[in-house]
């Protein structure tokens, strides 16, 4: 590539924008289907170029695209990764979404042709998810997924269905999401992954009942547990304060009329509740009322309540 005058892939997007429009559009279209390839005829339907084959030959000469044994073209190296996120790829990506959807609706996506187009379709669906083109992605998946099933391309079918479900969830389309979950159950059983099929079936049941998904339920439970822990800790601290107050009052009553010089004692009080241990070390000057508190908090799995009173110094 260095001998072709191309300055380097670290400046790929900048350099592509400097290319002639026909080269730029063809290269962007190939970047969108990263991992897949497109034929010159397909590229001619997607981009506005008078001599598509001539443009492809020039890009190949510069080392920017490669041609496979079937005469299809793909972007070279990491260039496709750089260009997929570029604005230059956005317009051609949108056209590709419409092109592939129309191809399937017209009945042209036969099992034989799908063998050639499968990688390009998966690359396109990945690009659509990255760019959050949710509506176009959902339409693509719902239109094309049946062809993957008929062609027995089951692993790729699963990938496509998952991306469709992601789009439906992002759009808040619960009907489409439920339909895709049901298809995922079938696809998982077809590949022999019963655990995955059972998981998708549970998700579908939750959707039918109007309950949140399993992940959302886990988050809600975590928040509720945190709230209970906070309330328990507050209750435990209240017990500590009450215990210290009672100890101080009892001492004063038992030593009424004694010297005012006072004495110092430490009252450790430990309360464990809701998995949280609160230890209060109380330094009490009696008969005065000054109380100094220290606190240590740890976490445990049990619930206990212990109150220990040190013998006052005479």
C-alpha cells in the first residue's frame, strides 16, 4: 500500500474523502459489509458510478480492495473498520439496507444466492446496530431471517435474530420482540442448544405476561435489597443510641450523691442486622453527659444483637 501513494490507514477517513466520489462511495459500501463481499452488479445498483468495474480495478491497484475467486470484492485490511464509523459510509449503508430488504421481498434471495450474500448481510446488520439504525435493521431481519432458516445457515440465523431482537427492544416494539424471541427458541432448538432455547422461552413468557425481562427484574431486586439494607442500618443505629442512653442513666441513678469528679468508662455496643455489623464504642464520662462515639461497619451473613456493658470505675 505504501507504494501506491496511500498515506496510511491511520488517516483512512481523511484520505477516502479526498478520493474521487465514485471511488469513495464504492469503498464505503464495501466497508459497511465488513467480513462480506459484494459483486460489481450489486455495487452498480447501490452507488452512482458510470464504470463500476473500472473504479474497482483502480481501488484494487491501490491495494484498497481485494477480489475473490467468484469475482466479488471486499475492503482490504483494517480499512473497513475505520470507514464503517465514518459519515462517508452512512449514505451507502442506508442504501444497502434498502437494497437487501428489497432483494428478499422480490424473491431473489434464494438459498443458493444466500450462500454468497450471507456474510455481507451479517456485516450490514452489525453496521446498522453500531450506528443505531434500528428501524432499518428490524425490517431487514424480519424480511431476511426466513431465508437463513431455509438455507440451513442456523448459526448465522441466530446472530441475525439476536440483532433483530436488539432493534425491537431499542424501538420499544414489544410485538416484534416477542415474535423474534419465539424464532430464537426455534433456532436454538435447531442447533441443539436447549439451555438457550429454554432461556428465550422464559423471556417470551415474561413478555406475554407484561413483566420486565430477567435482567430488568434482577436490577429491581438489587435496588429493593439496597433499600432494605439502608433501613435496617438506620434501625440498628437507633438501637445503639438507646442502649447507650439507658446505660448512662442507670449509672447515674446508682451513683446519686457521689463525687462530681466523674469517671470514664467505655461501652462497646454491637448490632448486626440485614448483613451489616455496626459496632459503637462509647466513651462515657459520668456523672457528666459527654459522649464520644466511634463506629466500625463490616458485612456478614448473619443477624445478631449483642449489648455489652463495662463495669464502671468506682
